């Protein structure tokens, strides 16, 4: 219970913000969903500190509006801002997006898998027929990571230790709403089973915890550090499908502004505490190492490996 409480209330001040962020000149960041909410605030901070920032998403008009706003706010920046078309709800768009990115960029320091969808209308699916949250929240990001891994490794080979990272978006739902005890209920093939819209969302967030942890096993070979993070309980577009009295109470009493979530992501992307031996760690708001539910942490029956293997099979045709 204490682990849940500490992610809602009396959260320590963010240790890394726009006020003390180190200069990022020469470094390249790719942020999915970077034109709204938390992603937008993160891109704003990074660009202000001279980073090259790629905003990946499916709306060019939203991206261009965000880019104009970010540039206007930091007119003295020596950074760069670009848009990359990518629709995480359609796996067929991921490889072309990576080809476009690698044709223009010779390095990638940090991939922030920020984008996601929560509680869409029942029956919503991605382009491949997967439940929409499944496709958008982890199948798309997993494929994106796999296709970008060669460039991440290349960057890591000539960069300071543990500075090349992949951040995977989780949620407080990992602790409060995921199916017990393992956080995901999978079938014999490793496919998460349908638990209803709300629990399916929670399963995708545990799925990203598992992806971070399983991918972290390759850190000694790749040099790429992984972490999953709970950005915090925030007022963002992610909650656009959530309505009713519960929504009103939560919004008024328990939510923080998007910039706080950006601080969580900034810490995950940059904090020196995320050393190679911490790869696969879980990050609490607004930037601190945290723990997971016991069964998710220990995973005695190997659900994580089985799930990640299934992700690989689901995406291999698009690689």
C-alpha cells in the first residue's frame, strides 16, 4: 500500500527540471506522441537545452503546431526539431518511419516511448485487428525499438556509459488495476487475454514493464539502458475517453499538470542513477527509483519472457 500511496501523495520535488537540465547539444531524442501533453512538455525542455528532438506521431498538423510553439518559447536554442510520421496503431507504418529517420539521422541517444491510448470505446482495434491499447501501447513501441536498436547500439558504442536509453511508459495502473497476481493474464502462446477495456489498459502497462526488463537483459551486449516509468497522475489527452463522476473527482483532487510527467520522463532519460546495473528499473514520479508489485517483480512462472516472445512473433512480419 505504501508504494501506491507514495505515487499519489507527498511526492518529492522533481530532481531534474527545465531549471537544471544539462545541455543536450549534439544529442538526439525521439519522442512518440511528442506534440501533446507530457510528450510536448518533454520536447519543450529538451529543445530549450539544445537537443535535436524528433516528434513522432500520426498528425502532421498537430506536430507542426507544437514545433512552432516550442521554437517560439525557446528562440535562442541551438537545437533542432523535426516531425516523423508514425502511427503506432498500424504496424505497417513503423518500418517506413524508421527508414525515414535513419536516412536523416546518424545517431539516437534516447527513445522515449511516451505515446499511448487509454480506455478507448469497447471494440476499438488497431490496423492489424489487435485490441487498440494492445497495438498502440506495446506492440508498436516494441517494433519501433527493435528496428531502431542497430542505431541505438551504434550510438552507445561511442557515447558515455548508460547515456543511450529506451524509456517505456507504464502507469499507476501497474499497482492498482492490473490482473493479479502477475499483472498480465496470458494464454498458452503468451498473448494477453481480454480482461475488459480498463484491465486491458493496465495489462499494457505491465507489458511495458516486462519489455523494459526483458530488453534490459541485453544491456551488457548493446550498451542500451532500459527503464519503465509511471509518469504520474496527470491531466492529459490520454484521459479523453474517461467520463463520469469518477473522472470529475479524480481530475479535481488527484491529478497534476503534464509538466510533472515530463519531469519523470526527463529523469528516466538523463539521470546518472540509471547505471547499467539498474537497467530494467522502474521509475516513480517525478524521478526516483521505485519498486513493483511482488509478483510482477519476481515473476516466478516466467510470464514476462513468454509475453515478450509473443510480442516478437506478432511484429516479426513488419520488421
